[in-house]
């Protein structure tokens, strides 16, 4: 297959000479075409009917470099070779700067030099096509990736991000900040995680599977980060990075829900086992107590001890009943209910405690009446347990202002109750054990309230989410 060459030259004699040299090349067949007008040259190239273009530097009305510059501005890669009258370093340098594939001094043209220049120009063009194809492919992977991807410079500033990143982190944008003005550091909830990443990158040059918490502007995200130098990047030595972000927040939520369900199931089995093991000897104690009362009739000191034993036996029996109730899924009596009324009744139940501690209560209820099929009494119990815990947590702080806020809203089709306090907060171990039976940090607590709360919410096909920080307070989110 022949190679089509367009010679843009206003001197016919020079065109004839060039055509002659091309005809003597044996490694390739060339079909030669001629354009002798500066004004028509750009249009001829834009027709894209030729494979190579030889362009004279002086074309009467203008310079060949002008044509090359205009063609390259249109992002056209075809080989453009400049023909110069004499060796001039400034002209040659300018030609290459404006995008010429090569330059040839006319008086030095021979068949072999011309063949070499054409061959190199075509090879370079094919390489550029390949690179552009690869760039397009990887650009598509970057843009269409379902996971957020970032490009960072050596100062950990965001150079570029894909659509998935923007969708998740768009809430970070504000009047002061555009996402491209963010630094990588500002995405982290904990500064020590960012510092750990910097140290590892300086040591190893990459990071794989780093679990951390990021901020999307509205809530915390649990993510897995993988970071590496950009492959083939010209700024590699300057430290440009490719960051892949995997959001595992929903996965972690599902895992936490499964763990809660497993705990409930285990708690039920444990409660029944304890009840069985304790009630048998307790029955024997009560029988023995009846015999003792007949033997020690009239002995006041013995009757005092009998009364003490009887009271504590009844207390143990009550504790067992409470333990079974907290661990056993309650039978719900579902009725069409108003959620605002249920929450208000829970607040009223806790009102005395709130006023006693001079707690500032804020209510933010949706103006829309939120209704559904719930068990109002049991739902009230679950909310009271959370509020009492909040009140107890605030009573153990020395903050000058104690605050609790209760908010109700619709999130799509989900009814949501938020209960937030500024009490002492919880550490991670406490949060992990929050729903375990008999676990409590309260002085007089039995550790069954939150177990029962989780059971009630779960029976309503809802779930509880909690965020807490020591010294800052706790926020519960109940989804129904």
C-alpha cells in the first residue's frame, strides 16, 4: 500500500526535485501531491487525505511554521516535516517547539536522508497514536470507575479526581473550598492517620489496604486506601500519587448489624441457660426457707435472717425475669401510631430528670406528621432507655451547659429519630459492648436496658447507629 505525501511548496522546481528524490526510494511507494498556496494549505491538511506533509518554511504569504502551529492546535498528530532553505538553529528550534515532526534543510536533501526523515516521522506518529489510545483507555477507566480516585502532587494537594469521588465527597465543597482546593489531609477525620500514611509512603513508596475514617462533609466514611506513584508519570521523581478509595461504610454497617443480631441470639440462649441453672437452686432455697420458718417459729433473730433470705431470693427471681425479658424478642402490638407523639411521651417520662439537672432540651420535629405501624409502648421504652443513658452521661460531667437534642425526620421512606447529648461520651470498647446483657458503666444499672432497646428496635425491623467521642458526647440514630 502506497504512502500519500502532500508537498506544500510555492516553488515548482523545488517540488519537482522533491518528487524525484521520493521516486528513487525503494523501501516504500509514495504517491506525491502538490499544494502551492499558503491559504489553501491548512484546508488540504484538514481534509486528512494524506499520510505525510512536507511544508516549505517560506510560502510567500506566510511561513510554514504558522501552518504547523495551527494544525497542532487542532490536536492533529499527522507527520508534519518543515523544509528550510538553509540551516538555521533558531528556525529549527522554533519548528520543533511548534510541533514539527522533523525538519530538513533543502540543500542537504538526498534520497536516503529524506527516506530516514519520513520513516522516523511515521514511526513517531504511530507511537503517538498508541500512547493516545492508551491514555484514552486509562482516562476512561479513571472517569468511569465506580470507586473514588484521586491524583495528588508531592504536597498532597488534589490535582484531579473522578466523578465517583465528586459524588461521595461533594458535601466538602463550600464557598471557601472547591474540591480541587482541598488537601488530602483535610479528608481525614484523624490527623494521626494522615501522618502515618506520609511516613509509610516516604519509607515504602506505596500503601495497600490502609483502613481509616474520612469525612465527606456530612458524615464519617470508613474507607480502604491504596496509594502508589503514578506509573510513567513525568513528575514521578517529584512524588505524584494515584489514590484509590474503597468506601466500606455500608459493608461495616451490615457487619455490625449481623454482630448485633448474633449477640441478641447468644444473649437469649445465655439468659435461658442462666435462668434454668439459677432457678433450680433458688426453688430449693425457697423450700428450705419454708421448713426453717416452721422450725424457728418464735425465734425473732432467726425470723430476721429468714426475711433477709426471702427478700434476696425474690430479688434474684426478679432479676432472672428481667434478664429473660431483655433477651427474648417481645411480642409487638402494632397499631397505627404518630411518631411525634411516641417521642413526646418518652421525653415527658424523662422530664423530671431533665429539669433536675437543668439540661437544655431541644426538639426539632418534622412539620410533616410521621405515622406508621408501631408498638407505641415498647418503642417508648426503647427511647426512654436511650434518653436515661444520655442524662446519666451528662450527670457525670462538669460542663457548665448540659444539652440534649431530639430530632425526627424522614429520610426517603425511612423514619429517623436522632438523640444527641454532650455528656461524657463512650470509648470504643464501651460502644462495642453497649448491647451486651449485664454490661453497664452506671453505678446502679443492671446492664439490660440497651439490650432490650436493641431487641425492640430490631423487632420493628429497624436499626440503631451510634457515634460517640470521649468528652464530647454521644449521638444515637434510630431508623424505623
